[in-house]
C-alpha cells in the first residue's frame, strides 16, 4: 500500500484529489489497469496535501470527503514531505528543480491521464502558437467530415464525423477528460514544458511542435533542458504515431538538440512550412525521409521525401483563403494535423467561407487583436506575447500594413536575454517609437522607460497621430503587476478606452 502526496492545492491539486477519489474504486475497469500509475492509484492507502497557504472551509471539506490530510507547508518542508510519501504529484507551476534527489517519486498529472484515457490524443506544444493551433484544431475537427481514404482514421461511432474535445492548458482539465471519454473520439490537448517535464508514460498519437525558443530558463536552466522537457512525449512513440515539426524548429535555435532527438524517435516525421522550400532548405532538415506539408499560393501540398528525393506529391487543399487570424505557419500545422487525424481537409475552403472568426477562435483575445481604433489610431492587444520571438513576429506581421508602429514592451524575462529585440526592431523601418514599462525596462536599451503602464499610455496618447498602429506586445510574463496575461490585456484595453 502506498502513501501519496499532493503538492499545492490549486486547480491541478484539486483535480488530482477528485480524480483519485472517483477512480480508485473502479481502477481495474478503467484504462490500463496493469500500468504502474494505475497500480499507485489502486493501492493508494493515504493522501496528504501540502500547501503553504491556509485552506478555506470549502477546501477543508474536499479533503475530509476524500479522507486526505492537510500538511501545512510553513511547518513541514518539501524534503520532509517527499521523504514521508512513496509518490508525489505536484502542480506543473511548482518548481521542483531543487528536489532532483526525489525525482523517482514524482508522478505527474499527464501520466495519470495517459494511464486512464484510452482514446487517441493529439498533443500540441511549443514556445509560441500552441493555444491558437489547439483551438483551431478542436473547432475544425468537429466541423469537418471524416475522409474516405484516411491515413490515420480516428474510430468515431458513425464514421462520418469525429467528436473532439480540447483539454490540457485550455478547455477541459486533463483528468476531467478521463470521465468524459465515452462521449468523445479524440482529445486535442495543449501542453507546456512544465506538464511534460516529469512525464514518463504519455504517448500521443500525433505530437505537434510549433517551435522552440529560449523560454522559462529561470526554471529549466538551459535551452537544452527546456527542449528535453518538451520532447519527452516523443520517446515512446512508435512507427504508427506521427510527429509534426515546423521547419523553423528543425533549422532554428534548437536545431542542434532536435537533430539528436530525431535520431532516436521511431514515429513518422512530418515537416511543415508556410511556403515552398528551396532545395538547400530541404537538405537542411536533419532526417532524410519525411513528409513535407507547405503552402504554395492557394494550395496546401503534401510531398513525401526519401533520402531527400521527392517520392510523391499530392494537393491536400485547393484554392483556400486562410483567414488572417493567425500566422500562416500556424495554419499549415493545423491543416497537417487535421489531415493526419483522418479528416477531409479538401472540404476546408468551403467550411472557412461559412465560419466566422469568433467561431474559429472563440474568446481567444490578447493575441495581436485589434481591440480599438481611437482618433484614427489602431490599437492591437498582444498581451499573450511572453517571449521576444512572439513580439518580433507580431511587429513583422503589422509592418505589412506599411504604417508607423508604436511598440510597447514590458513584463518579466523568465531568465531570457531580451536585449537583442531592440536591435531587431531597429531594422524595421516602420517602427515609430518603442516604449517599455516595469522593473526590467533596462533590458530594452534605447526604449523610453516608464514605471507603470498607466504612465506609459499617457505618453503614447501625447505622441500618436492618425494612421499610427500601437502594438502592446510585452515579450515577458505578466507577473510584475498583473494576475496573468488576460488581466494585463484587460488593463491595457481599458487604458486605450481612457484615451478616447
């Protein structure tokens, strides 16, 4: 019999406790009952919950109903908590890098999910774009019919449409998906490096990698460790599984590490590109046999390569107008994912004509979003930008309008060197001014510094002129002054309204 500890009693901690309470009695009839994780659940004798904050009455009642014991973190350190329990599950947001000696005791939320969720999973990760891709995949997967000749058909009940659910960082909580699996055919989940870091069992049918830039180095330490956390879900994939990588990922800053990973994985490799690749770009891909999905004019093409030689080529989608709601690179990955899920992507052009932006990305604000036009000036809310590459991509996208751009930077760096961003922005001729705010403003040498966003917006109001674009794209996390990036975006949008 085992003692199980839960570190942190937030959203994930409560979800794990509820899952254990509801699953324990029928574990032998759910998922892979022979797995190590299932055995832990089945033979769990005691549950302890560790947190540094005092729990409220409602939370204490949850513990009582689950027969769990509260451990006050101000009195008992994590080392003692690890030592006392046989296995421990922690919220992904809790940094356990200082407790590596206890790594063998850590069981992550994702491994609980993989042990008990029996349907195919499409997993999306990366530094930028994963939320948008997850949303689009989920919405379109539920609207497109199943393909008659599918390379990887999902087993849906009526074989005409697929019931897909979005989960992970957005949508339904991962462990809540377990209880809903009888009503769905597949789960499409967004995963962070924190969720993947300690996973040893999770194997997605399709793994999608948007990109990997230096990020969260305050926790992972090095780009290599960050990449290692991201790629854990590739290690157990087999030949019947699929791994989708952006061409940028395989040739950019993380290319060296990814080349090592690609030598070890057994899954089918699909590379995506927002445009047709020249021969030199194709041979730069660190594997010689792969499928390539790319946009050529208004067509989405699938080309197969063996030893870098084109073996076959087909048109997946013809005469498609991609809505300008995200980057083309994201759209290509979405379409590749839909095709490999067995869906009729040739029906996409007609579907997109009948589908509104709100239907495609419901409630997905704060991502290069035109939030207001004040005195002839367009204000874009890109509060979701927490890394420099996202900010630069947003600026380059808006620069296509050939109008003056005022850029607002800020936030916390997560241990990343952001000084290069000012140099990159200096090369874009449409930049009018760069402002920054907050405790790490000194990282943006040459930008006009302000202590608060409120003071900065007053300055913007005094210099903006008709025809300008104002882009709020901090390139850092929101935890200097705000609860999260949504709160930061809401504050910005209110300040914009004040200018009116």
